[in-house]
C-alpha cells in the first residue's frame, strides 16, 4: 500500500505543474489577456470568499501586503472589486467582487474550461470517466470533506 501511495503522490506532484502551466497559458492568451494570473486568482478567491481582507487575499495568492495592496488598487480602479469598511473594525477593509469582476472571471473560467475540454476530447469515454472520478476524489480530499467523513480505514475500523 505504501508503494501505491508513493506512486500516486508522485504522479500528483508531477501533473499539477503541467495543469497549472496550461491553465496560466490559456488565461493569458485566450481568457483575459489584459489581466495577469494573480489578478484572476484574486478575483476567484473573492468569488469564493467574499468579504475577505487584504491579508487573507495576500496569504492566498502568496505575495506581500504591499504587492497585494497595489494589485487590489488596480482591480478596484478597473471596477472589478469593491472595498467596504469592516463594521467591526474601521481599520480593516472588506473586499468584494463587482458584477464586472464576476463577468471577467466567468469569461476566463469559460475559456479555460473550453481549452481543457479540447484536451480531454483526446481521451475515450472510459478514460474521461476515470479522470472525472479521480478529480472528484481529489476535490473531496483537498476541501476536507473526505476527512470529515473519515478515511476508509477509519470507517472500516468503526464498523468492525
């Protein structure tokens, strides 16, 4: 079992950079050539975490606060995000996606989805089903929902 886990982990490590490289390339060339990938990632984060502050966003994107502040200024200037005072702490600012921000993000996601579908079309139906199942399992694993249900071993032990 340890060998299978090691192989699976290695495959995941090897494929993630390839997927991200393709995603970035597609976003740059087709989706929103006027938006950089960190800007699109920021919009995506705010779509899933509305009301986040500058620190939350900087930590997620992996940049310094001054860099994130500049990026947020640009996004706000372009009308893609709104800044709102935090009612509990006036020194903090909450960030939210605007309708225009959601629109540009949706267009970017659609372009990437289309590009991925073109690549996936090279696979037969069985392989597509296998990939889809694997991706759903990875989502559950990384979003924490698989841990909440318990790993298969914990579930088996509880029933034994």
